[in-house]
C-alpha cells in the first residue's frame, strides 16, 4: 500500500512494516499515525500490512518488501514478542538480502521477558539494524543488553490538538477504561473496583472501551457484571475509531489502567491529554511514564482494594484531582507530533545518508 502526499515533491521514501488494522476494527497502531504524518511532511510512504489473517499478513509483509524494493530507501519495522517476532525475522532476512537499510522499533511490555527466554534470537535480529528505537526509557533499559549500539527513545506520539482539555477540579465518580479486552490488560480488575465502589457510591459508573481480542474476556466481563449485580453501573462500548476517543474520554473524570503487562500505553497518554485523573497499576514501563502522586496514582498489580482507595482519594481529597489533571496534561504535551515527528525525520534521513 502506498500513501501519497498532497504535493509531488518527495523528500525521501520509506517503507513502514507493522500492523495497519484499524479499518478492520482493531486499535490503531502508532505506525499508522507515523505513516500519515510522514506522508503529510512530504515523504513517499509505503506500508504493510492491513491483512487481518496472520499468515496473510506475513505473506503481505514479505511480498511488499520485495515488490516495492525500488520504491523505498529505508525500512522501519515494528518488533513485538510472540508470533509477531517471527514475522519480523522473515522481513529482516529479506531486507538484508536486498541490502536495504532498516530501523527497528521495539514495542510491547512482553518483549523484555521474551528476550530473556530467546536472547540469541533477539540479539541476531537487532545486530544488523542501522538504528533501534523504543517508545520508552523502560524498554531502552531492558533491551539495551541485546544491541551493540545505543537504543534511541522516540515516544509514542499523539496530536494534542485533537484532545480537548478539561481540568478535573470536582470530579464525579465516572470511570473510564480504554484497552483491548484481553486478560493481559486485566479488565476484571476494573469490575472488582466498580463493585466495591458501588457499595458506597451509588452513582458510580464505569465505561469500558476497546475491541475484543478473542480470548472471551469481553464475554467474561459482561457475565461477571451481571453476577455481581453491577451491570446497571457498566457501559460496554466496544472498539471505536481513534477520532472518537477524545469525545468518549471527555465523558469521564477518572481513568483506570488495570493492565498486568505494559510499556508506554497511548491510551493513558490520551487520558492525560483530556485531563482525566489517571490511576494505573505500577507494572512494566508505567513507573517510567507516570510519577506517583504527581501526575497519577499508582497501585500494585491486581489489587482492587488499593485502586478503590485511589479512586476515593481523588473524589475526596481537596486539590488532588486538580493537581493530577494539570500535571497529566503537561506531560501529554511532551508527546505531541510537533515534538516527535522531526525526530523521526532526522533519524530516517540519517540512515539514508549513512
């Protein structure tokens, strides 16, 4: 797939290899936004893959690398753990045979554990890359031992102007949860928090937004809400296009991030951009992104009691919500595309001209 800028004068040409699945109902990947931003900045951009089927996606990635070989000067490849790592291995094998320079971008809170289990595979994958980037200091620290050069941090960005800010001064018990429904993100924890809050706060509500990842987590959430007698407090929205996220976030005052594994989730940054008070489990890269008591409240993993206490603090403590909301917005502004895109352009141009 090619994306063409509005004008015909191209700066440079790049191939982006990752998941471009938002049109099929999946969460929008940062690479999709990067493609649009580079295209608007005058780059010739080729992308792969939009295929939902896993085997079809792999074949599409490999075929695009080959078919488009005369149309790009540098490739950027997203690296995830699990089966997706095999796709990256296949793509990079072909890029090397074509003598194409490439940049690797490390993603996902599960990648450090994967690297511990497969150190040689990870090291072999990274060693020939011109540059390896990560979206967080957390991944940089965990993955640095597997790469001979210096890993570069390029954060997951957003278009800050899309997110209307409202400072939460007197927050209401309106909770928002925004992730894919999968046990990795522990949606059940949000329900446990809701149940305990409903005992003391009859007007508490929880809106859960996100696509179903197919492990029955969404069905389990719905059934659990009925079993606990809190279904009337719950709204299940499902997956939504990225442009609808700010409107949905604006309806809540407190954001719950319940995940068991994490890196630098864009959903948390979006919540801060809108001014929601963030409560998150302190797992993976979260403590590198959020500062407890400054721009968020952090709780232990899978601890509903501590998360309930955090919600009540935001509702009851004078000035706490106002402080968290203000500091969160200021942090989110550091992730704006106006800051991050020039870094991507400079990096890609550097690789091309080496």
